[in-house]
C-alpha cells in the first residue's frame, strides 16, 4: 500500500469513526488514549509547529502497538475529524463502521514493519 493510499484510508477511517464511533482530538487527549491502551488508530499531522508537540506520539504508538499514521496537514486532519479548526492529532477510541478500515491499516503497517525487523536482526 502506498503512503498516499494509507493516508486516504486513514482519513476515511477517522470520518467514519467520528460519525459512527468515538474519537479523541488534540495531542493531550490522544496521548492519554494511547497510554491507556484504548486508542485503535492514531493520526498526527506533520506540519505541527513546534514539532516537539507531537514527536512522542509515534514512539508511544509503537510501544503500545497502536497503528499510527502521519498525515500531511492539520487542516485536512481537522476536517476529517469533523472540526472547523485544524488539529494536530486524532485517535479513534470506538471504531464504529471504520473497524475493517482500521484493521486493514494495521495489517499494512505490520507488513511494512516486518522487512525492517529482518534488516535489524541481520545487523546484529
């Protein structure tokens, strides 16, 4: 799956979850959701300034084995979440009708992570 396809699927999952499930918006809410293990999918914008605001999300998601997708902009992320303002990050708490999309995103991320693991093991 290309990165553009992944981003589009992630936006679609957020839109569906916002309508039929439950989402958390903003870095503080998203961080709490991931730490508590209730986040099913996390999206964060790469145009956040300063970048330190969201830098912890990707490693935290990796640690908690939560699918995490970097998207290009806060404007689009806010719109996908049903907000009239930009947002730096969004987490799906209850997937609703986005369940299958979230599983597909998680599967594609695991596949892309496997070759990386094999490379790391060969280095050792």
